[in-house]
C-alpha cells in the first residue's frame, strides 16, 4: 500500500522536530503534526546538557546556539542590574557555575576537570544556556531547510496500525505512513491510544514557573530559597519566578495561570506580603508525576520524549532526555525505513534509552524528597550542601547533571566504547564533529591501516571512511562512530598503553567487523 510519508511524528516541539531532522537527513520523508499554530512561547527549560550540545554541534548548529546563549547571558546581567537598582542585595553565580541539585548550587571552581568523563568536549562544552523556545525555533528552521512537512494547527485524533503501516487520522484528514512516533508530550494521545502501560509514582507537589511584571521583588531572595511552606526561585532573568508547594497536584492543569494564582503562591511560599504581580508574560504549572513506559515501541508505533517518560523539571533533565531519545531513534528508524537495518536494530532504542530515562526519574524524585518543607528533609539538605563544598561531591553531581556520565552498554572492552565520541583534533585542521554533519557513521583510521579501512568497504553512504592523524591522541589507532555520535568501536595504537604490537593480535579488527555488522548491517557488495 502506498504511503503518504515514511514516518509521521505527532508533536512538533523540540523532540519531534529533532527526530524529524534526523530522519530527513537520512532521506526519509517525514510529516510532523503539531496542534499549536505557532512555536510554544511558555517558559520551560532554560538550558541544554553536554550530550545535547554535542548533538547540535555534530550537525553544525553550534553557532546559532552560541548566539542564543549570548542573549541569555545578557538577560542575567539585566537581572543583576535590576536588583541593584531596586536596592536589593546583589546575586551572583558561584565561580564557574556547574549546575544545582534541588536548588543547592554547585561551584565550578571545585570541579575536577581532570576527570576522564570531561575529556575532549570540544567547542560544544562552551554552550549550555539555550532556552527551549529559542531551541524550538532553530529546529523548526532546520526542519524546513531539510524538507520536513511540518503541519501546524493539525491534531492527531486517532490511528489504526497493522503489520505494514499506520493509518493516521487527524483534524485535517487521514494519511498512511510506515511508522508513527509519538512526541506529543506527557499527556500523549499516541501513548494512550496505543495502550502503552505507564507505571510510576503519583504527584505530591504543585509547581509554577513564570515570567511576570511585578513590584516588591526586592524583598524576595535571589536564586533558590527554602521556607517553612515550600521552595521558590527568583531569577536569573528579570521577572522570572518559580514556586513549589507540597499540597498535592493542581485541580486543573489546563486552566490558564493567572496573576492572582501566581501572586498567592509566591506570597505563600516566600512569606513576602509586599510582592505584587501585575502581568503574566508566560507561565506554566508542573508536578512531580514520575512515570515511564516499559517499552518505547509497540509494533509500528514508537514513543520519544515526555510521551515515554514524565517527571518533575528539577535539574533540567526533561528536554535533554527527549533530545537524546530523538538522536538515538532517528538513525535507527531511518535505517529500518531504507531497508539496511540489521536485525534487532530498532529494539536497541528501548534497550539503550530506557535505563537513562529510569535514572532521570530517580534523580528527580530524590530532589523532590530533598525539597520537602519538613525537618528530615531540611537536615538532609544541610548534609548535601556540606558535601557539595568538596571536590569529589561537586564533580559527582556535575557529571550527573551535565550528562557526561551517560554510556550505552555495547560489546567491547575499550574505554571509549559506548560513550560519546571525543571531539578529536585531526591533523588536517578539522575536528571529528565536522565529519558527522551528514548523519552517517564514521570510521576514522588514525594509523593509516589499509586493513582497517578495508573492513568498511561496501558500506557506501552508511559509513564514511576517513584517514587522518591525531597528534594529541597518538594512543588511538581507530574509532567507529555511530550516526548519533556514540563510539561503537575503538582500538589503541600498537605498542601504546599495553596494546599489542600488531593491531589484530587481540582481534580488534574482528571486533570491528562485529560492530559494523551490528550497527550498519551487511555490506552492499555482500548483500548483492
């Protein structure tokens, strides 16, 4: 049966757009259905982590993100000036801000940057302050450049899946597709209609985040504050507030957030009676509802982002978790559509991403427990705050928050296997990331070894071959990088660090054959 598109993505937020871009990069036709007619301007996530920054860097988008970050830094400066003008005590970030855990700030000057998990981030390590709205606009522009069919103001109303594809029903008619991916948020229609189980823990908080025009803010504490009635944050931009109250979830998540509601919540948590909110510029409610589907795939229907897992926003993990899903799924689904995917490739999506999602749920649950306005939580906060005054604890928390700890369990014993590929500086002046922009795999020969290169012969545009030197890493002989930037195989140079005198003495090249087959299927020549 003829398909109107290879893939239909329900949801045109950052996750859905990122997935669509990855699919289009691999010459897969994509339709994105988005119920909103414009980019969502509600205040949401304010930063991206290291894996997300690396993903954008590898697709050539870092300059645009750096420009957005400059604007975010300017807004923080405006917040400082506003506080000083109002006569309030100034607020400043700790030296080399490294994130926070449950509002407990981490000092970057206590970070052990020699930790191997922080190795070779490249230029991506300089970008992080990218608000979600700006990111969505950049991704929408990129999707348009790649030919993605983004249909705004169109709602998915139902679907019928069979062995060969999916009939998708929308508010604007029906279409036939090979695959349907739900990127339609925490209250996903795709998840509900497909019957995915969604186990987890019920919410206990009501949170608000907003940008407002207000007076009396000089009486508010800057940054994160804990009180007898909850938690609130003020800054790091003018008019930005966040409140957390432990009185159960909101009665109506869908009702508009009013100035009166925000003012009441802020007064209740802060105890500042003089604060007045005159206008709401952008506002959202949130809870700590924490749930995750056991399997991200049901036949020809898949889930990504909040459709697959929900949790509180503390620590800024949600957006990044979803972007990681999109990067992992995109090339695997594209390979399946194009017919070269090895058996079981699509099932590795759940196998690799579910454990990271489960960790995020636990990480956010721990922060909610630490923020509770009761004596035991306050005592535990004091202990954690004291710990974060040490190098070891700061490094531990920063690694978790930044995402540099993430690793997929892949075959192979090399320390790089399963990790994000290091951004190697090559002898021709390029960097490894420069050779990943096309969304293909990359076999980088650092030892000028014809036998090594010969193992990838016949893979065509699935795997690029590149021979180059890397003066700063003479210990490496070669590295195979998947389209998502994950190291699938690596080998040390003969005689370095205990490596054998000949590259193949310990079957490194046989391991390369296995990795190539596992991730890129059968070479075209052999298949023919």
